[in-house]
C-alpha cells in the first residue's frame, strides 16, 4: 500500500533546526550584545567552609565603570526548588569552594572582572566535610545548623535537624529482615564515585532587565522558564504576571540548566543599578565549580536469592553527595529510591536513600536523574552475584527481570502499558554485541577482549501535576505555527512536536512551523523540559490542540459546504466529505474564516489550543515509600566490548550497544542520535570524569585542561542502536520518553566488561588505568 504523503510519525524527518545550526547562523544567548548593556561578575569563595567576618569593597569601588556591588547581607534569605536552603549570595558563612559571595556590576566585562579580583573577604575557616562518610558520622561538623527549619517547597523532602542529612527517603516493601535469613545465596558490595560536571558546550548565561513598568524581563539558558517565574514570585515577591522569561536554543544542558541559580543573581544585579539590562555569563571555570554539578555517591547493596537464583531480598543504602545545598539532589535521592531494584522483581525490599550535605559544589539534575548512578551499582552487583552463583550473567537477569503483573519498589502494579519488554531488549543486545562468541577472549599475549552488559529502567518522576500546553495557529496559506514552551536543547523536541502535528492534521511537515524560542508571555505553561517527559506531556498537548483545530476547521467547512460536521474529514490540506472525498474545500480558504461571494464572512482564524496534565500519580508514603510516582517505565539493555592491555591497564572501547523499548519511536534517526550522544556521555562519566578535591575541599581540576572528558578518538569505534517498540496506550502515538536513556547503562556495562577483562571487581568510578592497577594490586595482596 502506498504511504500517505502526510505520514510523519515513524519517519526519520530532518530536524527543523538542522539548516540554521549547520550554517552557523543560530544565535545563542551569550552571542547577544547591545549598547548600554551592563556586565556582572561574581566574587567567589576561596574556602570550602568558613565564616565571613568582613567583605572589604574599597579597592573594587575604585575601578572605573563599576556601578554597583551586591553582597549577601542585601538579600539574606534562602531559596531552593525542593528545600529552601541556599542563599543566592552567601551570607554569614560559605559552604563550598567557588560559592558566590558578591556581584560586581560594571559598564564593561573587563571592569567587572578586575573589580571582582580586588574584593577582599576576611574568612574564619571552619572544619571541612569532604565526603559523605564524614558527613554521616555522629558528631560531624554541621554544614547547616538549622536544616530542620528550612521551608519545604514540596512535601517529599525530609531533612534531619542536627545532622548533615538533607533528606532521607525510605522504601519498605514486604518483610526484608525475615526473608534475608532464608536466602540461600547472599552478596554484599560497596561502590563509590565523586562529583563531576555536565560540561555542556554552552556555559550558563542570564540577562535581566526591570523595565519602567515594573516588568522583569529575563533571558536565560534554562530548561525551566516557568520555574524561574515561580522562584522569583515565591522568594522575591514579584507578581507572576510581571515576570517574562525568554529562552533561545540551548547549546546542551544534560540537566545542568534545569535549576535556578544565575537568574536571581542577575535580578539582584539589575535591581542594584535601577533596573538596567545586566548580563551575567559564566566563564568555563565558573561553569565547572560555581554552577551546580553532578552528584557523587557511596552505595552498599545486599542481594539474596533462593536455590534457583531468584532474587527474594534486596537492601540498598545510598549516600548521595549533594554538596553544600540540596537543590535537585533531594529529588535525585527520591528517584534513586523509587527504582532502587533496577528492572528486577524483588518482593522484599529495604532501601535508605540519604541526601548528604558536604562542603563540595552543590549538585543538581544530570541526564538520567539518579539512574546512571543507580544502574552502575545494581548491575555491578548482578554480575558479582552471577559469578558467586556460577551462573551466566544474562541468564541471571532473565530469571529475575520485572514483568507485567509484578510490582515496583513503591508497589505500583505494572502492566503491558506502563512497562516495556526488558527480555526482548536483552536478547537483541546479546545479538548485537555477539555475546555468545565469548565474554573474555585472549587475542594476544597482552591483549584481552571482554564484554559487559547492563539492563536498566527509569520512570519519569515528575510533579504529580506536571503539565504542558500548546497553541496551533493557522496562517492564510493553510500552514500552521505551533507554540509550546518545551525547550530545544539539542534533543530534537521541536521536530518531534512538528511530526505529531503533521500526523494529526494529515499535513505536509513543511507546512508545520514550530516556534523555537520560548517566551512565557505568549507560550502556554510547560512544567519543565526534563525527566524524559517532554514528548509525552507536550506531545499530548499538541495532539489536543490539533484536535481542537480540526473541530474548528470542520465547523467552518460545514457552514461553507452546507453539510454536517460529522460528514467531514481533514487531510492533505483540505476538508472534504468522507463519502465523496472529491467534494471539499481547501484549508487556506477557511483558515482565517470563510467569506461568501456576497462579502459576508463567518467564523474566523482557526486557533487550536490543548493541554495535558499528569494523571493518577501520588506522593510516596514517608515510612514505606508506597505510591505511584511515575506514569510509565522505559526499559533497555546496553553492552560494551573493550580491548584491554594487561601491560599498562589501558583499554579501547570497541563497541557500544543500546537496545531501548521506548514505545513508538517517532523519529528513528533522531532517536538513534539521542542514544549515541547519551552513550558517549555515559562512557565519558564512567571512564574519565570526576572532580578532584584536596583536603580542604578545593577543586583541583577546575578547567577543561585538567577536568578530563572523553576526547576524540577515545569514543567507541562502533555504536550499535536498535529499538523494541511496545507502544504505551497513553503516550502520543504510543511513545514513551527516551531522552535520557542512552546514558543510563553505560557505566555499568563498561565496569562489567573491564571487571571481566582484568578479573577483579571494579566498583569505583572513574575507571582510569590507575584504578585498575590499584585494584589488581590490592586483590593480589589480599590473596597472599
């Protein structure tokens, strides 16, 4: 059968931003400059934990062009997305190296930078808490003395007064204690890695102006423009209607631009100079150590099985390094608990997930939102358990894989709609990595090929009322403009929305124009562009807007054609009679209303609007974790093949495989690119990336020369991506979220392949040659 010309869902349509990006004509926020623009620079802490005795601004004021200097005592309040525990500018004391202490506003950037260097801060050093283990000890120095008094922004956050615990999330399913005693085989293992960075190619930037009418106009590199409005209303007492946020295309984000940090600072800077337009742009070093980063983790997992190797009990303890403030790490703590078992069914679960304050840079969302970290520790434990059971690793996973009819750790009942097919993903990944040819093969005297596998799942832990809106406006030529506040940050969201509209309206995608920049003044509300939820939420919203537009087109056409609306269909740029398609009217003739030959006109411009809000989600019970925190789970399997050199403990990544069940794949080529980008990010995090701290909590690698990311030539020689499609009944055309999933299993797969190659348990990241050498040395010493 010939494909319909408007068919778009399931096709690899070209990205709608491809030409501009390829031509280099896209302007990012940092590219804009106008006459009269003031520049702001931050004075940052040179201590990780210290009291602020005095801030001497004398020399800074002498720099020509300096217009204002803002310090923390000018706004001595705390803000935050989950727990309000962070001052925009430190006052009384600093809690991490690089924390903002003051803002210099000057006519030119170099003047602000010079003045910032001349600010003298008198510190009284305090004891530094340099790890989550130190933070967890009884009697540890307190980073927040009054954490129990901070305002909760959402209910599911539980700081413990008098400790460094910023939140404690519990999962209690079944009877773990009794079942643990009955287990035939038991294993317990510990894992760790340090904080790292998002390293998006575009550093964070914000511009703020307070115009004479009192409107606060913000341009920001953000994933969450409506959250900015909420924060400025909530903590700065500005009317929501007076806050306008603009967001252009972003040069990458990976979760790091989902929080609110620069915007309050830029607002304070603008206010200090009478509302003048002020630009605050991070240099790379600021973006690495002052801006929020990626969590660190120490974890211990205990698993117990029956005689057949069936998991019957699991205990999980997570100490999450959130740095100086909870920010989104409090939510990550919850997300890690929600999916703590990985994609395996365990009847008896005991999980304690702790968000720990340390004197490190504060952590926020990172692509995968707890799941790359969680999957690393779960999948390493599964491989070690397989070894102990003398069982093939994939077979162990197969007999324990979670399926429809099982329940999640929070006791959500799973069905064919809300979870994909994990076993099919494993089988396909097994084929692509050629697993049966051997997990460990000695190819020469010092070279070994080894393979590792990692299964994963993730639910989108959105707000229970997360929502999206969309508007579709018809033009005189029958084309449409689509307005939606989903952010384009490289993931292709705007293209996917265009495809959904094209499919729904049965219209050539070239006639669908999606507004790329977001402006909260005219775009409908969008929760945030995070959590792999945008295609689901915004996709359902644009479908509803398209349906509304179709209804309007039929109504106008029924008047023009003197027939019933029920007799009409829309498609191919026309509204036509179902029984006699040759009779119809062009959309361009009714897009702005219909005019009779005598000049009379009816109806008007077709403007469709639609919304979608999460449904049937519930908060989690504080003591047991019982609840339904997410709408569905996307599942998948990843695998890695490496070539390991026994002489110098180095390795090459030969193949990286991803097989994902994301429901209907709307744009296969773009989805494949998504997976490849995620795989690179996950492998870089696993193999290279970490902040190095000295004993005083100072970051020793704050530049791209010293902060190691995976360089060109170190990436896998071959990326292999495939999809299993088990459509979700409530997703747009059956789609689930896929944005984060390429990154999730890479650390686990790489660690499993290297552990197989080196024949030691590599349970700490990053997987640098020195770590492999040390681990082998320790293993030899232990065996003596």
